C-alpha cells in the first residue's frame, strides 16, 4: 500500500485580521491570509522579491486561539495540509479555492514588539524604581 503526504509549512505575515464564525453545529472556524516573501538575485545581480499569499483555515480550539492572538502584520508559522474546495454559487457559477487547513500555529514576533508603547514606558519607569 502506498502512503501519501500532504503537509505544508509556511512562515510569513498575517495579511488581514482573522475572521471567526461558527458552523451550524457551533464549531468555530477562523480564516485569515498569510503572505510569505521569497527573495533572490537575478543573473544580472538584481535583487528581487515576491510575496505569495495563502488562505488559512483553522478549526475548533486553534480557531479561537488564532482569532484571539493574531492580527494583521504579525509574523507567524503555520503548519497544516492543503485542501481544495469546489462549490457552485446561486447563479450556477463554479468556484474553486485552495487553502491551508492549519493544525499548528506559532507566533514568531518578539513579545516586546507587541507591547503598547505607553505600557512599555510604564514598565520601564517601574524598573527604574525597583
């Protein structure tokens, strides 16, 4: 028996704030995009870069975590699998979407980058007096 493998690993920046909704059975699902930028040097020595955008879907507990902690521009590691969905709209037009169904998410930004600047000043002032 032949085994298959469907695994995706990306590191990039969140492209839009995550949107969470619930299925009719009450299961949370969160969607967002992640842009992964690659850079290379052409044969002429010119530096180039290109960003590839991926739609990400997270379910259940991971959906709630992504909604709570992720925001646009946050650097993130996503691990999951590719899934292609097909559907037909009300006008009969056929659509296809390929997305990453997330199984793991790790926030990569430095925690200090996420602190409110005013709060950071207060913390620094407290350090001066302790």
